[in-house]
C-alpha cells in the first residue's frame, strides 16, 4: 500500500485570499495526521502565494510524520531547506505565471543545477526526490544523480479520458518499472483524486502518493480528517 502524503498548500491559499491567520495549515496538518496521513507536503513557492516561511518552520516542529518540502532548485530555497532540515525535499520546476506545477523537472538539460542542489541537501542529510515526467531519459538522468526517489508527474493521466487515459497509465506503469529497476523509490502525484487514484496506487512498488487539491476540496464538505481518511481507504 503506498503512503499518502497530504499536500496542504490550498489551505494556505484560502488563508492568503484574505491575508489573515485562518485557516491555518498547521491545524490542517494535525487533522491530516489524525485521518491517517503518512506525510505532509508543502510547496514553498518563490512568490509565497500560499505557504509562508512561518508555516514550514512551524510544521517542521509540529508534524510527527514525514515532512516533505517541495521547492524550486534555487540557492535561496536550498539555504532555507538546509536551515529547516525537513525529512525530504522534492525538487520541482517553478514558473511564476503558472497556476500549478505544469511539467516535470528537466533533469536532462538542467543537470548541473539539479546536481548542485541535490549534493548540498545530501551533505546535510536531507533526502531529495525529483518531480519528473514519466520519461526514460529523465529517469536515467535522475538515477545518475543518486537521488533517493523520483515522483512521476501524473498530471497528463489525470487530465486524460478513456483510451487516452489508458495510454497515460501505461506510460506511468512502464516508467514505474524503470524507476524501480534503477534502484530509486517510486513516488507519484499531481491531479490525483478519489476517482482516478486507484490504478496509480496499484502500480507495483508505488511507495508514496502526494495528493492535495482533491483532499482540500472534499474537506470543505466532510472535514479534513474525514477527507484524508477516505483517500487513505482508497489506497
Ligand atoms: N506533487 C507535486 C510535485 C506537486 O507540485 C503537486 C501540486 O503542488 C502535487 C503533487 C499535488 O497535486 P494536486 O494538488 O493536484 O493533488
């Protein structure tokens, strides 16, 4: 059974809509833990549109399961991660104008930058996971950097319907095999919800799924703890 990393960014999105103190992502993390979350994921964006530095610092003190910090490969973020020391850092591409993370990290063309960040994190005992598209070249380049894990981008699968979704699932299954054969831990995420998570959770050796929007959306109606519990049951 894959572990569930609950991404609580959009709890902070709601708070930032009013620049107020509620809802607090720290409370959401506690509720997620009570609902059975195996990890808490936050993306500290360079533009600080949702999660704030204060959230990451407090979560690092209060979260008792794995804290996974998503961030861009910048010097500023690397310094922050080294200072805060989360259990895991997920490196993602970041564009200011995007609504959400659009594609995977291009480890092939940005090898040197990614390697610098991965090495800096490793020397401080922080595991790195690379968020990549389910593509052979990207998997090989990630394995060459000696990272602990890769997170396969499930966005195309989540957006597709019918036969196209089947093809996207096959790509994820094939990529999953290559990840495991390379000796890396297999993670996946983006766009997963209560309807489409099953086949991805069933990919052999799937270790961790990071899911945010669907859980936060459902939590408005059923409560955070319950929304997490329902996702956990599906896994
Ligand atoms: N994994 C990564 C690397 C992400 O950037 C995101 C979105 O922040 C997610 C997982 C979660 O995606 P969603 O909110 O669509 O579940």
